[in-house]
């Protein structure tokens, strides 16, 4: 009987392992489950990955440890294109030659060195095959690490449902999928210290022994590997590493001293490993830069620009990030998307789960841990483990928060990727807890209400039909909205492969990628969108020095997903500021240069009536919209008045007299002041029309 149970359990473990390992691997390597937009997936962080590719090119030309092993990219490439990042791949493939190597001094670059060694040992005829193989191995290792966590959840709670629920939530966590195969980030190194700790405490719990020295060695090496491949997210990684101690400490009642002892052991080992990496990095840079002083200053500068330094000695974009408040930074991440199912069910916004929504779910689920025995006895029977998992969940919440706060400068800028920290390992514990609570509730409700399962099945069918109808309905609504925005546009231009429509009435700008087969790498380059107002006073205080509002964006992140007639096109609709716009500058750029760009003059002619009506204002300062000094006309701020007055030189009064306009002041957001050279009688004010002359 026992042997039969053990055999079934072993088969189940292997089933979960193989299922998780296989589905994650194909998901991370090829986005098989369509967890994210394919264009975004193909182009994600190609700028960072190009540092690794550039290093491999450098190693082929001058040796693995040329430039002291530092990663970098080649600039000034003869016959090179406008995209420096793409050019690195062309260099590796032999399509381009030459160029000057620009070193990347922010880390040791272990990944570049390692992949260069692999390139030497396994000389692929086609370099793209080498890159794909490295990405596949990267995906395999990461899948293995996360699979071990999924299997551990099964071992701890003895439930296939919980493991499958956790697996599905992981497969559709867009940031994990995006990072999964990247050759620069090698994300598995971020999870390695965490999973090592989990394995050691699991076997200690089963066998009663904790091999301290072996653990110290494994943690030292795992932290060293991570730091040598980049210092990013280190506080998150180290807090994630000790979460298994929190769980086992509470669930197995270790006692506070034992928990602190183990955390101290892991923490001290990690600090020593980190300092070892710094020393190696210092030595590496000293060789390359010529002195230890210059090397130390370089490392210190790299630290300051990512954390809390004052912005005085940095460039404008870095200064803005360093001067930002912690609250401003955190606000960027509350609204960040954690799971987005709209790629498989477009136009359904309620299946997009932001960090705010996820946090709310986790709070509700945590409260259910303390449900009454009268209603949910299964929860009560597991309460010790559930409380332990809840404590671990909310302790792990500190892991991503630590980086958002400590590396404020880095977090302010890198909102296009730092959302991944929610998964390290906060959401892993959270979805595991949701799985346990859901299963327990279903079991208890089914015992109490025998028809519950049938009712639940019927409800699921209704929900699925509702999803299908909602998707179709929302797609048609979205199609009509896009049509309306395009039809009401005051301007449309064609640049490169893009059609750009400007809708002033609804404050929208629409980008349509005309080439359905457009190169996803091309779409990956950031779009700049600079809004130059009619009056500088429209801008916030911090933007007035620049003279424009900056609305830069990534096409692959913002593009609309729909099943409508626009399906297959890449479309982005961006909000414009509601104030009067003089010009729009837009195009694409990389870290080297602008790839293409256009300055668009905004025309309000379609709203022009060639006459104005002063505002209906009578008070101490105005009479029928004419100022008490009789030299200012007050106009309501709207598109018609902006159109009429923007090029006006004179106003024509009802007696036919002509008065010169000296200046226009936009008192945003409500009024326009038309300043006149000579006085006019208030009798010309509201409700009379005043003609204008350009």
C-alpha cells in the first residue's frame, strides 16, 4: 500500500517536472504560449544583448581577454546602418567589418567571456545558430530553476492543481518570458541563490542535516556569477535568497535564533562574494584604464548614477532620475503590468493584471488564510503552512521594493524592464498561496454543497462565452474608435514605413506601421515624441527649460492588439497634451543617433471661422470680455479661437476700424488674452463678433 502510494507520488512528481520544464522552455525560448506580443519578444533588450554580441566579435578578432574581457559594442562601422545594435549581429555574421570598440565598464562581463569561449570551442558555421543555441540553453537552465520551485510546491502541499496553477501563472508572467532567453541578462543567475537555499533547507527538513560548508560554497559561487554578469537587482536577489529560511523557520518552528543564524550565514557569504567581484572588477578596470584610481572612480560613478546621488554632475536624463522622489519612482511600478492575457484575448482590458491588482488579490487571499473552520475546514487544517507562506509572501514583497528604493536612479529610467522584479520571488509565492486557497475552498464547498462542482462548471462555461463575446464586442468598438480618430485628424504624413495621424480635437496621435512584416528589431528602437506648445507657460515648471513635453515611447510595448480589421497592423495611439500645440517632433533613435525624424507643424485651419467672440465675463477686471484698460480681449480657450487668433495681425471692429494685435497670451487651460495696440470700447465685447485679419 505504501509502495503503491510512493510509486504514484513519484510518477506525479515526474509528470509535473516534465510538464513544467517542457512548457517553460518552449515559452521562454520562442514565446510558444504567446504570453507577450511577438514583436516585443523578438526585440526585447536587444540593445543590452548587443554588448554580448559585440564582445564575441571582439574576442574573434583579438582574443577572449582583449580589452581585459570587457563587453562592448562597435561604433563607426564602415557601411554600417543606422541601428548600432543590429550592426553587432551583422558583424558577428560577417556581413559587416571594421568599427571602433567602445567598452562597457559597468561590470566584469562574465557572460560575454563565457559565450566567447563557447564560440571558440564550438565554431558554428552560422553564427545565428550559435546565438539561438545559447538562447536555448539559457531558456533550459531558467526553466529548470523555476520547475524546481513548482515541484517543491507540489511536495509541500501535495496538490497537482496548485502546481499547475503556479505553472500557468508563470507561463503568462510577461516579464519572466521576455527576460527568459536574453544573453545579457541571463535571468537564471538572479534566481539561482534563491533556489539553492530552497534545495538545502528542503533536504535539511527531510534528512535533518544542513551541510553548512557546501551551502556557503554554493551561495558564494552563485552570487559571484550573478555579480560578475551584472550588479543589477542585487538587493532583490539577496532578499529573495533568504525567503526559504523565513518559510521553514515559521512552518517548522525553528525559532528566531536559528532563522537569524542561517540568514546571517547567507548574508555574510553574499557580501564576501560581492566584495570579491568588486576586487576582480577593480583589477580588470585598472589593467584596462591604466590605474586603480581611475578604475575606482569608474566603479563609484556607476554606483552613484544608479542610486541616490545628487544630479549636479550628471547628464540631463540622469539628473532627472536622481532628483526624482522615491514616491514618484514607486508610483511607476504600482501600475506596471505583471500578467497580460490580452495578447491571446485582445481588447479585454479586465484580463490585464497590474501590480496594484495583484497586490489586492494577494491581500484578499492572505485574509482568507484566517477563514473560519465552520466554512473552510481544509484551510484550517493547513493553517500553519498557510500562515508561514503568507509571512514569506509579504517578506518577499520587500525584495522588489528594495531595488526600487535603493537603486532609485536606475528604477526611474528602466521602467521598460524593472517590473520583472515583482516575480523575484514575490508573485511566485503569491500565486502558490492563491492556488492553495482556491483548491481548499472548492473542496470544502463541494462537500457542503454537492452540486457545487456542476454549478462551477456551468459558471466557467458562461464566463468563457462572456470572454468570447466581450472580445468580439470590444474589438468592434476599438475599430470604430480608431476609424473616428483617423477620420478627424487634422494632419497625416507618411514617414519611413509609418503613417502618422494627428487628431487635435481628441488629443491623440496615431502611428500605423504600414509594413505588416516590419522587422521587429526595427520596431524595437525607441520612438521620440516631443510636444512643442503654442506658449511655453503650458509646460510644467521642470519642462519649461527644455521647451517641450517629452512623451517618448516603445512601439512594441504600446501597440494595440485587436481582432478588428486592423489585426496584423502595428498601431499605437498616444495621448497628446490638451493644450495648444505648435509643433510635434517625432521619430526613432538609439543610443548613438536619431534614425529618422520629422518636425510636424500643427495646423488649426480646419477650425477657423475668421471671427471671434469675447468671453462673457463681467467683473472688476472685465466688461463683456474687454479689460478695464480696454486693450485686452478675453477669449475662451478652444480650438476655434486658437485657430482664429494664432496667425491674426488685426481685429476689425463693428464700426470697421482696424486695431493691431501686439501679442497673444495663452492663460492655460481656460483663457486667451489678445493684447491690442490701442484701446477699444467695451461695446465691441460679448456677444458681438469681431472679425480678424491675418
